[in-house]
């Protein structure tokens, strides 16, 4: 039997430079998609997959994330007094229960690999899930749950992957595909941010991982890689020589909310998906001729 995954790690120490000035004093993980901060979607995905312990690797200016996952007594009492029971229930439903969150700090921005290593004491000697909150996934069940289902069969290390156009691979980690099923297969290679011509495939590492704790000792000695940062992918390459890695081509859609375009697309898509917003949102876009502008790019350019 494989060892159950109880803990999820959320690296939330990044500076969010691509969203300045919005992220000058506010963490990028608190940027909202419709009415929830990005981090809430990742946490909900983890809870849906059965995760019990949420570990946040934070940094300076990130205290508000800890507040977000705490109770707000005054607010709750006010909502109750005013009879706003719907929003109150929603607040309470999405709050991890007491004692299930832990916070530690990455003291220097040395890269994703270093951020994950900072979680080692809180994770301990057990497999863990890793969710990069920039990547927003819509799938039923959620992507981490889909990975858990595979992990229960394969054990080892599991990575969510997806196909992107060849010329986009250099923004991501890229895997090589080995034997297996169409949607779950052995990973034979991994490269962080390769040039398209040397990438092993167009399957990228999507920002969801299930990893064995052996990664921590490798990260401890990991030299800097792409972009002068300590890269998780480089440590995983070493671990691949010792333990199996399985790629899960998940069902669903993803939004790379680390980029403005992905973030804007996520807001439109999530709004259109909401029964309470869709109709009024479409009407508003229509009134402002924005629907036409989206359909007719020539007209938009001329205006
Ligand atoms: C990180 C990982 C990369 C992965 C990506 C997904 O890169 O290093 O392998 O493909 O997340 O978003 P970053 O976006 O931090 O540059």
C-alpha cells in the first residue's frame, strides 16, 4: 500500500513582479478571480483531494494570507446580525479547520526549489502534494484529486502535465514521455525552461506535484540552475534516477495566472461559469459593445 498524502505545500513567497504595481504591497496570491483570491482556489483543490495539513511558504509582505485563513469574528457577527447567512456560510465552509495550517518563511528569493526545501521540517518524512497557486485549474474532479487517484495505483512521484504549443515551452519545465497510458505514463526526462528546439516534448509541468520526501535532501545541495535560481526540476531530475515519476495528463482546463493574459482569461471564464453572474456579465459586456469587440478584432484595432 502506498503512503497516504496528508500534507500540501503552497509556495507563496514570490515577488509578483509581473503584476506591479498591484503587488507592491499585496501578495500576488491574493489577486482575485471573480470573488476569491487565487490562493483560495488552490487550497480548495487540495481539500477536495483529501489534504489535511496546509503548509504555506511565505515571505515578507505576505501576512495577509495568514489572516485570510483565519476566522474574522467581527465580520462573522456582523453578517449574522444582518441576516447575510449565505455569505457567512461560504466564509465558514472555505476555512480550513483549526490547527490544519502552518506557515514558514522563505527568507531570500532563491527559487522554487529553495522554497520547497523551506517546508522540510513542517512536512517531515512523508509524501506531500505541492501546488503552485499561480496555476488555476478547472476540472471535475480537481487536478490534485485526479493525481491522487493515479498515485494510489503507482506510488512514487506524480506530476500533472499538459500540452502547450512548442514555442511556449521555454516558460515552463518540460517532461519526456515514456511508456504507459495516454493520460498516465512514465516520465523519462525533465528540463527546466528549455529552448523549443531542445525540449523533450511539448508536455509542460503544470504546477501540481506529489513528491516523496527524498526530494528534500537533494534540494539541500542543489546548485543554482535556470535563471540563477535553485530549481525544483533539477532536483527532480536527480530523484528520477532513484524513484519513478509518473506524468498525469489531467482532464480540465488551466489558466496561467502568473501572466496578465492568463489571469484576465481566468476572470472571464470563471465569471461565465457562475450561474449568479453569467447573465448580468454578458449583458454588461453587450451594452458596452465589448462582445462585438472580442468577436471582431479588426474593429477593435480600428477604434
Ligand atoms: C515553475 C516550475 C516549472 C513549471 C511552472 C508551472 O516555474 O519551475 O517547472 O512548469 O512553475 O507554472 P515558474 O513559473 O516559477 O517560473
